[in-house]
């Protein structure tokens, strides 16, 4: 055996200890470092970042050589983290966690892992789909933690010294090495801003703001051009009609080429993994491949049925030019039909194209892709159905629409809507600490805003008394709805099935919360970290029997007259929230809908009404 081979074997044995004897001490060392960083920076390591670090170190196994680069796919890491759902949802979730690790490192200034994201095409599969380069990781913390543990083991604090009356104390020995470990870790410095830019943010302009500014510029240019044509005795109206046709043709073309275009516009969707399947495959639709049969009441998407429906609706050739709406393929129809087959009522919502709602308000819509289409469903969610023929007819007329799935009904559904933009992620962690996480292992949808929808089936006789579960977590019940998986979000992401499990019964604690009166304390108090004061229609004095309709009508007048809702559907939802929070006993949902319908038909949205909230 050569000296070089002997050296390699020695190194392999040396670093194999990471996976054996000192694993617990290395973990303890890393935890001490996390505590010190948190103490000095005031920035806690998020729980998902901690889990990702463990998964990366577990997937690597320690390695034979310190600081050895290693490649791992996001699917592999997802399996290590025990994520459930289809491949796309798993990859997206791991990608979010990797981004959070990078952000935590940048915020604290310590580089635990050096990360070079993949995504570049390095070949093709036999079927023509691209093979993409994997993300490369270098574990910086574990080798330094291992060295620190070895120094601690060799110290008097670890072994003790009878002559000096030093008692063995491994914990103190490890703590004494934290400072030297922090000095050894690679540091990250935020890139300095150019002179004069210190107070300015570098956040990329949002799609809505960008679209509005561009729209203003384009409209002005069109008006100037039309004026110029008229000044030259030309027909400005005829010219504007021509421009309108050009824009309509461009829009149709962009809709059909959107998947291919976004493959490079939004590379984060494909980073580290092979390209997403083409439109029409079950994985692209957010449907897992392990559908089961013969289980209890609930829903698991039937991938074969969805694929068959797609085949039936996607028989078109873009080269033939635009066709009538009835001949265009519909992306969400398979999802809507699967929902209906499971006994869940669905109905169409306005769609979103290039971040703009298809409704008449366009870029000014404040509920893009989330509100009903009055011409098809005059009563909004109340028109939801499980009738296959009616659903197919709806979406043949509006193939680019989104859809909603109604809560309540025969399945007695309630939806838990987690919005991370309002602190819902933090509140969800607080609820997990208080009630465990078993209740989160059922059917789950990843929303376009990277939040979650968790539906549950309720026992009979549950009387709703709450419309909000926690800061950033709303409850949707009879008369409410959730945007269905497969629908397009204003961000350009589609709602996706993250966990394709059967919809489970609501846990006992959640049922108790739903039925708890506003002034009644919860059995298990939760100190929500994300709490902050928010204006809510649910605040105010109680509304008792005898004045319920009048007082709720006045609440609606304030919402509608001040333009605090986008339309009748949102007004109804807000009134239902007030109905649950303040009205005792709450009105029937039909009565609340009549109030919303009367207001929306009698008054113009955004025009103050001579009624005030009592």
C-alpha cells in the first residue's frame, strides 16, 4: 500500500468520527454557537434553517475530507426533511428553506454553508428534457465544530485536574471553545451601497407598481399618437382599433407561450433540479403519483383522470392561430373536476395574466385572480356546484380562469388560510408548539404567496364563533372559499398541492377554538409572536338579537362606501367575519349574503354612504 493510500485511509478514519463517536458533542458545539450568534446579533436561527442544516449534514454524512464540496438535489434534501407532496412542491419548499439559510447567514455575518446554486443546463435526457446542474454545498461549520470539540476534549475542563481542584465539566469545556470557533468561521459582508444610496432600498419594484407605471406611460403615448393622427386629418379611432387587435393578438400569444418563456424568466422554479414537466403532466399540475382508492371520505387527486381531461381539452395547434374561447385548453379544469368528484363544490374566478387580473379593474384590482365572475356566478360562492357538465361549460367559456372551492357543504369543510405576509408562518409555528404538528399532515395546498391552505372536515353541530385563528391565519367556513390548486397567482406562481393526503377530521382543539366565544379564554393559551394591532371588522361592541341586520348593514356601508373591499364577494366574506366575531347569535349566511347583495346593487363602490358603523 502506498504512503498516499495510507494517508487517505487515515484521513477517512479521522473524519469518520463525525458520524460516530463525537456526533452528539459536535451537535452540542453547533448549538452553543447558534446561541452565541443569537445573543450577539439579536437574530434567532429559524427552526426551518436549523432543520435544513441538519438535513444537509445528514445527507453529506460528514465526508472524508474537511470542506469537501458536495452536490445534492432538492428532492434528496426534501426526502431527508420528510417533505410530502409532488416533486415540484417539494423542490419549491426546499428552495425556500435554502434561501432562508442564505438570508440568515447574510444577516448574522457567518457563513455556515458555502452554496453555489445550480440550474445551468448540462445535457438532455433521452426524452429531450434538460438535465440541470445540481446545487453545490460546502459545510464550513462541522469541521470547525469538530476541531473545537477535540480542543475541548484535550482541555483540563473536560478531563479535570485533581491537583488544581478542577472537576471534569465537558459542558464548560465546549463553551470555552465557542469564541475560537466563531473566529475560525468564514465571514460574510453585505455589499456596500454606492455613495448617496445608503438610505435607499434595493428592493425590486413590485409587479403591480411596475405595471401601473408602464401602463400610464403607454396610455399617454397612445393618446399623443392619436392626437397626432387627428392633426394630420387621419382616422384616430380606426388606428386605435388596429392597436387593440395587435394587443389582443399579443396577449393570446403570450398566454400560449408562458410556460416556455417563464422557464428562463423565472429560473428559480427550476434551480437545482431537472426542468418542470410540460403543461399537462400530473407533476406540473401539482398532483402526486400515489393516488389511493377505497379510503374514507376525503380527497386525493386522481392523476389518470386529470391527465385524461387535459388530453381532451388540449387538442389544439398554436400554429393555427387564435381560436374561439370554446376551443382553448383550460389549465384548471382537471383540478376543478377532481374536486367536484370528491364532493367539493367549485366555481370560476377571474384569472391572472402577466400579473394583471382579467376583471374590468385590471391592474387596479386588489383581489387579482381571487374573486368570482359575475356573468357566470351572479351569487359568487353560492353558485358553486359539483355538476360536471356545468363546470365544464363554465371553463369552456373562460379557459384562463382560476377557480375557488367552497367551504362547508356536505363535507362540512373549514379552511385554515396561512398568509406569511401577515405573520402567518410565525403563528403556525406557535400553534405547532402548543398543539403538535399531527394536524398539519393532511391535505395541504401551497399558495401563490408561499403560504398554505389546510382544509379540515368538521363534526356536525359545530357553531362558528371565530373568523381568525391567529395573526396571519384566517378561517374560511360556509359561505367562504379558498383559491383552488392549479390556479394562477398574481406573482406568476400557481397554487400547488403540497401534501396529497385525504382531508382529515379537524382536531379537537381546533373545534374548541371555532366554538369559543370571543370573551372566553382558550384552554391552551398561545403567545403569538407575530401579533400586532390590526384594523378589523371583527372589533367593536357586540351586536345582539333585535338589531343584528341593521347593525351589520351599517358595517357593510362603511366597508363598501370607503372602498375597503374589492367587490361583493369580499364584502360578503368581511361581513361573515363580523357576523361570527360580533353578532350573538350569528345570522344565517343567507341573511348576510342578502345584505352584501343589497349594498353592492344599491350603491357605487368607493362612494361614501350616509350610514356609519354603530
